[in-house]
C-alpha cells in the first residue's frame, strides 16, 4: 500500500483502494425527502426478498427488533435504534448484501428521519401503536413467506412515515 519515490518520499498507493459507500451529510429537509424516495425503491423489494429467503435466525432478528419496538410503544416511547434494527434486519434477511450495504450507508440519514418521525408520532394518542401495527404486519408477511404483501406493507409504511413528516399540519 506504500511505495517509495526516490527523492520525494513515500506515498500511499491509490490503486486497489476504494472509498467506503456513503452519502454526504444531510443538510436540509430536501435531503430527507430524497432519502425517503430512495428507501421507497429498495426497502419494499428487500422485504419481498426477505419473505422468500429468510432463515429462522434472520426471522428471529426481525422479531427481536419488533419486540423492542413493542416494549417502547407500551411505554409510550419511540426507539429509533430498534426501528432501524427492524429495517436493517429485513435487509439482512433478504440475503442480498447490496440491500444491507445500502441500509448501513443510510443509517445516519435514516436516524434523522426516525427521530423526527418519532416526534411526529407523539402528536396523536395512537401514533406509536399505529406504527407498531405496521411493523407487526410486515413481520407477519415475511414470516409467512408472503413477498407481495411484505412489499406492499413496507411501501405503505414508508409512505406513511414520509407523509406524517411532510404533510401540512392541520
């Protein structure tokens, strides 16, 4: 990785090195909307593939995240970490490393959206329980190998999250 140049010193070889996948820092609400748009293209397909390919261990990881979300909801709290774990576990259950890498690269951006979404859920008495129902339905579709339903439910879940954040307040 290091090569010498006589009279000039030692240098890091660029050939063969790659920058890690990542996205620039989120700077405004437009960036957050773009993140949701991108998630809407990958996460429904990851959910559909997870329904077809998931192992018992992968299903267990999704269920663990769902249980953390359920516990938080019962305490009227939102756990962005458990929410992300749920979505990442679905990507992992798809057995497609591209979905996993994309989700990991988006983690900081998704965290911003989830924190804001968590605040918006507290505006209504049933916001947190409604989202738990959405997550539970996605889990059930994956656990019964119903890829089409998992895809639709994930799409609806993400669109609902986006709309709760960006819809005009009444």
